[in-house]
């Protein structure tokens, strides 16, 4: 584990707290810097050059240009409700620190509680009950 790696958390917000079948859930993901308690900012990439045996060697402290995420709607048993609605996307330097998505609920959705789950390799999974 790299102690200098950014500490990122995600926050999920939706346009409503409860939904019915066939409604659209508007989801926004906000990435937060966990140590600074502020929106995550992609760091500037700095390149350093060094010469080894008359050869230019470039080394860098490379930070991600995008952060891949997965969004899914789960029932309370942890089952994905609609596999066609699983979203794989990226939060990029241009869109940071937010990304917005829409999930249309199918007509077979029953009343009850569901979870929106967001996960990525650069932050711990987060969920929101709707």
C-alpha cells in the first residue's frame, strides 16, 4: 500500500428519497479527499528527468487521469436488480470531482428498499438506500 496515494471517499446523492417502478433515479457521485474533507482534485502530474549513463530516463509520480467506477442497483439481499442497468464509467480530470447518471427503474420493481452501490479501485465501496 502506497502511503502517498490519495485517500478518496465517494458520496452518493439522488434527486428523491423514494421511487416507484418506471421512475428514473438521478444519481450524482461526488469524490471527496478524505484527509482534507474537501472535493477531490486530480493532482498535477510532475515529471522529473534524470540522466543515467548518458541516457535520458524519465520518471514520474503518475497519478490517475481517470477513476473507474461501477454503479449498480441492488435489492436488500445484495442481488443486482437489473444486470442491463449496471453502469461502468470513469470520473475524469475534466469532470472531477462529480459524475451524474440516470437509472430507469423497470416495471417489475416492487415496493421496498433498494440500494445504489458505487465502487471503484481507488475508493471504498459506498451505498445509499432508496
